[in-house]
């Protein structure tokens, strides 16, 4: 176990060389009552200490540059290096957000162009780049829906429908935007149960949130009818772009009938996940919702770009400034680099890779929804329960072979679920190795279940006690 | 084929044949033809890497960056020195290209780093618990109100009139849908006037929000505010400048309930407003109510210490519509930068950076208010940011400075109707006496 | 398994009627579904609730479950032992109550008898 940074170093060590005070000292003008009584207990380390420490920690982590990461619903694709370099250009990374407008025209132009590109990809009429993550995109979209409905005398519409397999952020976002949430069941094919939907839709329904392909990886083939059912009661249709990697360039949410869309730039548009953020979740809308987008929106007036705060209908600000700009630069580079054909190839190859793996794994594993799935699919690892093997045992065994486990136990509608998403940036060789290992692990489950139950064996720690962690939380260092 | 796709045509053909179909198009048969439209997407042809780099360099070149200028703009984002160590370490692919550390055994490095981040934030703020960060300073405040409301269940939120107006706007957006409203507290001499709060507002409110140093740079009397909050059964929520805590009283010392703030200053670039991080810390009774991700220490099955994401039952993926927050990420890489930055600064460094900022700001303040171009706006004490009123149109003054590549402050006219010609000026440890002498000299010439 | 002298709800709470008030806890079925309980959020003494309002939350590592008010009333007492030892519910769910209700009337309408509850969970298991 690596010691904590607090346990390293010695009193008096320093890792920074600051300039000498070149002005008079005014500290005696600071009232005593405002002063800190005891100094903050920060580490006392040298620069080599810091570098060794965090480099050591990095070796105990798992990145997509080094390893296959078939993590369903997360789109762990390769993150192009050129995008990192471009985002680090000083004209992007060292610009203050409150500089005069004419000194930031390049930033604004980039944002304006990205807004337009995303409109094209989504089939929407306007985009805001402000949401800092997919979940923030969702709540922004729902606030737009709420305000639009209120402004049109439709306050009584307060029900948001979500499928039973939806991501937890969908109902959470809807509730925070003031809606009541109702759940629609999935049918045998893993799709929204159309009959149930029709029965649940009435004048009080404000809208439906849907991922398409949905959270079991299956394309909702009745999407046009779903849209018309929702629209028939003046409801709005929200597209959760979590799975857009399957359809980018093939079909546009706007053409499916959706009124609002959020994309996760850290998924579909390859910006690195950074260990859990920063992401970016731009929100796009059809024309009739444009004036509700958060302030400010980047606009163009002849050849000048500007931040427009003028819309009186806007839901207001949702980010301290304009969104995760550094992430936007990377996504913009990605789209320009790939172009139209390149983006279509993304979806084609992501779907081909997933179908190939599914076909191979289907030889020995159970795939509950085996028709019409696209860039990802679910395995129900419940065939070895008699041996005491659960989905997590098989998943964690992959760690021993240098592969990140698939998403486990999501969605909850499938027992012992493993959700597998290979992405388009993996070669057939990698996919074959993965399938071979999955087969080997399955055999191990039959022949040597104890081996699986105690995996992983190759890391610095073994399975961790989550119950103890949650019962008596230790969430900071104590001497 | 785009260069990020390794499979060749031959491999694709092999895969298709294994699946038992003749073309990739068959994989998309599940999508109705009526909505499929491959020509609808008007995206230009892909650029080569050389063309792409040329285009981006040209766009980047259209912006004035703070290395080519002298930046005195603050107002929520600060031009601080970022040690090379920070950038070098956060660029390591194991951190940069990792997902959220849900698979604890394979993610001990990042989990430990976040645990250290939480500990560093606790030590800096004097609080008992910190989460793994949220989006930014504004959303951190919105989350704080949501947390407070889950305990207090009142309809109003008392907000200092000296709060960053952008935070206020974010807060207003979030509370509007929860049947709450914000009530602004008057200010006097650049600080919050708690005595001005009406009895009615007090009775209907569950929390009191102050910023310290506040948006105008002035220092609030946090001890009194804390006593006031306790007396009236309010949660005290404070948004703090993290570097100021090198020398200023910590929120733990004055017993705040929830502490939030913008963490950009801690080793993160200005980056035209993001990505930054919102830090979020609480007193002991509120730990189990904190939104977002939290890393906890535990043991593995052999008894070795290790780290996991913990207290997840609060979160949206479990509580769904009953969750008090929908956040499902943190600004992990930015939080990592903050942790490394605070480790580099260390116990003495954070005091030194705070003192340098404080002294330099006071040097410039004293210099400028002696000129006839500016006069002081407030007499309250301040940290590293202050407001001056200009005798003439403030835009003209800023333009004159900009001609000399000096970004002199941020005009407050758009945000405060009674501050038409007021300038909010920030000074960090990066500014030199020489630069500031030039600013003062130019002011003398202009008056 | 299911004590005869208690009342039950479909939300898997048990209710014990005593002179000091109504003791409320969760059933064996509920604690088994939750798994290892890691935290119990207790209500404030004195708080008043309508029947079916969420009063308390019981959390395990991977799930959380609301505890609903079985009848209208106010919280008279809470079981402080659960603050540091939530696992007491796992070890003996019928002794370790969560809170006690002070009722204004003695209306127990809508509560299930032990037999009715037994039948109800048998149906659930099918």
C-alpha cells in the first residue's frame, strides 16, 4: 500500500520556489479576528517527493491508452493525442473568461462553430455548450421543458416518463426540475412497451426521456410512433445522448422526433474521461425551444462573435461561466478531424465490433436481448449461480488479464448483468483475445469457482469491504 | 477508414461473415428507413492533422492569452502560477484516460488521490468531510442549498448581496424548480448587512449564504455571521476563496455548516471558464447528506488498507427520483490537479502565496487610490481583490490599458446598477511591483 | 418467522402496539432484501407525519429503502442504538425498532395482521 502524501516528507521540505516579496508588507493591516488561528495541515514534501508519489499512484490505475476498456454505456474509446495538444494551446488554456469580447474572438468562434456542428449531428436547431456533464445537460433540458410548458399555460403537465431501464440521472434530473416521475416497463425485446406507453399517456404527461439505442443497447424501432404518442398530448421528447456512438452520422435524434438532445462529448466525441470528469453535456433543442436555452448563448453578428444574454425566456445560467471550454476544444478537433465520413465510420465500426463479440460470446453465454442491439449488449451471467459465481466474479477476473471489467449490474432489469461496449477503436485481435478470455473464465467458473470468487489476484489490493466503508466512513486522513 | 479505427476491410469482412451478414448496413436494419438519412448531416470532409493543427492555431491566435498580457481580472477566476509538476502529472494517461473508479481493485491510484484531495480540502477549510468535487463554484453553491433544504425544508434562501452574481444566477436557476426563492440581503460598505434581514424572511429561511472574501474582495465578519445563523436556526453556507485560507480564518474555525468554492485557483488553468472544479465540504452532521462521489478508506479481504467509492446509497443511480442531487460525476482530473497543487504548495507555500497576493493587492490599491483617476469605493478590509470607482468612463480606461497589454480588472456596470464606473481588480502572486508601478504611472498620466 | 402479535404493512414494516406508543421496525423479509445495512437515517423526535409519508431511510451498500409512516402521528422516540450499529437490524429485526409513534387516535386501519402479511409475501415470492 502506498503511503499517503501526508505521511511522506519531513518538516521544512518544500516543492515550490516563490518570488521574494517585492512590495511593502501590509499584513499588519489585517485585523486579527480575520486571521487563521492554526495553519492548514498540508504536506511538507520536496518536488521529487510529489512526482514520485503521484507517479506511483498513476501506476495503480487503469487507462484506455494501456488497456481494453469494454465498459458498457461509457464509450471508452481512444482519446486522440492531437486534441490534447490543441486544447493546451495558450490561446485556449490561458484565456480569462471575463476578458473583453474582442480579445476572445477565437474562443467564441470555436464555440459557435461547435454549436453548429452539433446541430447538424443531432438534427437540432440550436445548442448550448454550458452543461458541464451529461447529468447537467439533462437537468438543463428538463428545466427548459418545465419553463416552456409553464409559459404556455401548461403547468398541469407534470409527469415525466422514463423507461424502467433508464439511467438513474433521468429520474433524478426530472425530480429536481420539479416533475413527478413515472416508469414505463420494457417489453420482451428490451424496448419500450408501446401498449403500456399508450395507456400511460394523458394530458398530464409533460414528456418522455429516452436513450436510443436504449440502455439495453437495442434500437427503439417504434420511435416514430412513440414520438407521435407523446406529441399527441403536447408532450416533449427528450433524447439522452448516452448511446449516440451507435448512431452518429446514421440517424439524427431530431429526425426521430426528439425535441431536445444532450450529447456526452466525453463519450461520442472522444474527450478523455479524466477518471470521472471533466465531461461536457451540451444541450440541443428544436427552434421553438431555442429562446429557453441557458444564458449566455454564443452568437454571430456579421463577423463578430458575442455572448448573448438577451433572451427573456432563458432558464438562466447553469454554469459559472460558459461550460467546460477545454473539453469543447477537444470535441471540436475530433469532429473536424473525422469529418462526415469519419463519423459515420465510428458508428458502423462500433456496432460491428459489438455484434461480433456478442456472436462469439453468445456461443456460451446468455444474451437476453439478442435482436437489434447496436454498439453494446448485455450478458446475463446467471448460468453459473449454482457454482456460486456471480457477474462480478467473472468481471473482476478480467482485471487479472489486464482488461477492464464491463459495466456490472446495470440496468437492474436484467439479473447478473454485464454490459459490454467495445467501441470502434479496438481491433479484431483485441476483441478475439477478450472473447477467448471470457470463454476461459467461463470454464474456470465451472472447474475452479473459488479462483473466480477471490479475484483479482494481481493487484495491490484484493476485494474491498464496502460494507465497513459505508458503515463507519473514513473519508479523510487522520493521524 | 479514419485513423482511430484499426480494423481493415479484410477483418471487417471476416467479422461480418462470422456474424452471418453480408454488409454493415444490415446491422442498421433495426432503424426505420423513414428516419435514416445519411445525407442530412452537413459536416465538412475531415481535415488532415496538419490542416487541423493549422486551423486550431489560427483560432487560438485570435485570442489574447494572459502570458502575452498582464492580467488583473479576477471575479471568480484567477491567473495564478501553475507549477509544471501539476501539468506533467495530470497528463499521465493512467489518470487522464481512466473512467470513474467504480472497479476499486483496478483504480486504487485515483481513489487514493481523491482521498488525499478530500483530506487536503478538509484541512484547508477546517471541515470534517469533503466530497470528490462538483462542476464549479456556482453549482457547488446550488448543491449546498439543495443539501440544506433536505434538512431544513424551508421556502427561502438568504443570499448575501455581495455574492458573485454568476453564482447567484446559477443558484436562482436551480432553486426555481424546487419551490424556493432566494432573498437578497442588503450590503453596507461592501459587506453583508445581516441586521437588514426582515423577521419574515428569517422565519421562512433555512440557510444563509455568504461569500468570503466576497465578490468585491471584502472580508465579511464570519464569526458574527455564524453566531447570527446559529441564533436563528440557519445553516451557514459559505463560498470561500481557497488560497485566502492560507491566512484567513478557516470556515471550520467559525463553525460553518457547508463550505463551497471555486477550485480553479488550485492548479487549474483559466481555460476560458472551464473545466474548473467546485469544492464542497461539510460539518460532521451533514457528511451522510453530501451530494456527489465520496471516497472512503476500508480494508481488503486480507486486511490491507484500500479505498472505495462509498455512501453510494445517497446517489442518483440508487435513489433515482428520490436523490437530492442528480450529479453522477466529479471533476476528477481537476480535483487531482488541486491535490497535487496543494501538495506542492505545502504548509508554508499556501501561506506564502496568500501573503504575496494580499501584499501586492494592497500595494496596487494604495497606489491607484492616490491617483486622481480612481477613488476608493469601500473602506472594508480586503484580501487580494478590490473595487475602485473611476472618475471617467471605465471602458475607456480599460481600453487604454489594453493598448499596453494590461487587462485592468473587470467592470461591474452590467452586474450592479449603482456601479457604472466601478472596476473590480484582482492581484495574484504572479504580478510584480514593476507591472503595478506601470499601472499606477499610467493612471497618473490619464488623470 | 413472522411474529403473530405484530401488525404489518405492505412496505414491510412491523408495528407493535404498546401503552407507550407504536413501535415501528422493518420485517425479516425487508432486511433480507436490503442485505448488510450500513446506515439508518432516523427522524427527529417531535416531527409530525401523515400516514404513508416517508419518515426514515435504511441504507445498504447498493440500495436504500424509505420507511413510511404506517399511521398518522408524531415521532415520540427513536432507537439511538442504530446510529452506530445499524447492523442490529440485520441481526434481530423484530427487537430493534427504528422509531416510536405517538398516535392521536387509535386508528389502525389499513394495517395487516400477521396472517395477512404472511400471505402477502408468499404472493410476492411467486
